[in-house]
C-alpha cells in the first residue's frame, strides 16, 4: 500500500481554501473511488484522469484499489480543477515522482482525454489566496490560467500545457525539467473613452458628476428622454482616478469567477456594468450553487449604471440597499454562505413620469399626459429607503435644440479628472478611503462643519424631515465639495450646495 498527498485549492466565493488531495493505492478489488464532498464535475474526473494518463504514456494502476480523498471533507469542491492534482497524486503514490518536489508545488488544472491542460475558473483568486497564506510553494496552472495568476506579485507561478510537462518537472534526480515561469500579460493602454466635452450644456449636471467622482458618491439622474442622462453616466468612468494594485487584483479576480473569465486586456481599468432593466435580483446581487458574483460585485471598484431604473423589478432594486450601505454582499443558501465585495458607484437614470415629459413642455414642446396619481406611482417604484441611500439626486433638464447648437464646448474630461484626482488625493491622505466610504464614527471628526454651517444644516434637516442617514450622507457630499475647493473645514457654501443636490423627484 502506498500513499501520496498533493496540494490544490478549491473556490469559496473570492477565497481559495487549501485542499489536500490524498491518493492511496492498495491491494484488493480494482476500483477508483473519489470521496470528500466532490461535485459531479469532480467525480467525472476519474475518467478524464484515467484516459489522460494512458494517452500520455503512463501506466495506470488497473489492478489496484485507488482511493482519492479531497480534504477537508466538509468543504464543497466543484469544477475540473482537481484533474491535474489527482493525476499527479496517482503517479506519486506509484513511486514515479519525487515526493519532495511534489510537496513544493500546488496544482490546479482540467485534463483533456489526451492529457492537455485546460484553463480553470478563478485562477487569480488562487494566486491571491496563495499570497495571503504566505506559502512558498509554486503554483502550477494551465498556460492561460497561469498568465492570469501571474498578475499577483510575490508568488511563483509556473505554466504547463500538457500533463507530460508537469510530470517531467517532478521526476526524481537530474531527469527533471523545471516548468517555465508564467509572465503576466501587460494590458495595453486604455482607449480614449467618451469625453465630457461632448455633452452640450448641463453645467449643473456636469458639476454633480465631478462631485460624485471626487467622493465616490452614488447618483440619481432624473430627466426627460434625450436630456443627456446616459451620456453623462457614460462619462463618469473617465473622471475617476486609476485603480491601485489591490483594487485591480480584486476586480480582476471577481471577473475571473464568471463564465467569461478574466480579460487581461482590461486589467487595471475600472469596470462599468450596465445591466438591462429586465435583470432579476440574483442577476444583480449574485446567486446560484455554488454562489457566483452578480452585477454589483462585478462593478466593484467601478460604476454600475442602471438606465430606466423604475423599470427594474422591485426586488432587484431593494436588494441594492445593503451593498450601497456596506460595500459588500452576503449570499446565503441552505448549504453554504458566500460573501463578495460590492463597493460600486451607482449611477441611476430615470424619467420623471411614465411619458417622460413632466416639466419639460417648454423645452420639448411635448406636454406631459400623466395624471398626478400615475406620476406618484411611477416615482414610487423607487422606495424611500433606497433613495435615502443615494447621495446625489438631481434633475437633468431638457435643452432646446437652438441652445444646443449655440452652446460652446465645455471642459474636457481630462481637465475635470485632474481636479477630481487632487480632491480624491486629499481625502485618501486624510482618511484612507473616499468620502462616500466614511463610517458613522468618522463623520463627526472628518466632516466637521463650522458653527454657521452646522446651524444651517440642522435647520434644513428639521424642515425637510431627514433621517440620520440622509444627514450623514449630506455631510459626506459637503466634505467632497470642500475637498474640490481645497478647504479644510466644511463651510456654509459647501453645505448649501450639498443641500441643493438631494432631491429631484417631485412626488417621491
């Protein structure tokens, strides 16, 4: 009887816990048994491993009782990532490979029947977990997956395209041939995005876009069709500062958990997600078995744009309330629980009424045909608790065609982005996070207004019947306005501007 242990990793949300693949070859009735809470895809690896070993020229122990245990037994395992470690474990238990060299590596990869290595989902998550664990083991992955994991600095990632390459690197003595080191693909320069100069007029909305970018605030745009809401939303990513290394890795790791996988060409760019209004609540927040990230997690570190927001299912919109507050989403199922980061910047756009032309007759020549009850019902699709979590709520008025032709070009995105970067740098130096991410304990000290501004804000909050959450969010917006102005204290002018950007719905 012989025993070998090979190290691999499973996927649990964005984490990748260590899995020990224990392989025992014993005398007895020939069989191939796989235990350890393996999913159907993992159990099917028996046939893939058998064929891959035979096609690669290695003897499969047909006359042995093969037992493979994936430990810990209570951790669910899925996908074909355990094909390679199972094959290595069988060869190691048979005495073909050097045990010390096997122990110095971690393996993940799906095998074809011919022994070729196919990419695995979540390669970046594997690399991040290896770095967090402080392990000195080398991570062996299929070539495409290895290039993704190599984005994580400080770990040793080796690439292979065939089972025979991996075996050759683990042979005893001088017969071994080391696997090549994986090199991360450099992302090309980002193509120029849409420019803020293309939006004619809408000076007030552009100012709000700048404030939202400076503080990382969520934003609601309310206006008639054709007013420029979508154009403004599409230009917000161009105003945001570049992602830092950790943000880029987490964002890319989340992308790697999807069926589409990690796109090396977009590494380091802030994600922009624009789901259709028919998207369900699980599509937005994530779900499935095992749980997968939804649109809000895929927008982590970037922008989530919801056009025609009232048309989304009520359950989907209400599911945004928790992540808007906490920056993460927890998906609970009967068998397991998964948590994904979801620190996204929400940009919601909507018409003021079902026909879209409430208050826009002078500019568009199309009077509103909706009754007051219809307007109230339409705007009521966005609940009070959800609106309470959106920092900036503004009206985007229609612009007359004659004015559009006569208006001069405004500032470019590059000019506004420079001011945003300066304000964001002030906030990060002061507190380490954007103003929108400040918690309640930090607000009093970091968003402290002078005496006159405090009296002004208190008076306005009492008249408007604001909740404590709305009051705190207004202070955060005022803090961002002060940072753009280069002012250390929050003053009356900053609070007054923040107050003007709080409510755009006439019947909310």
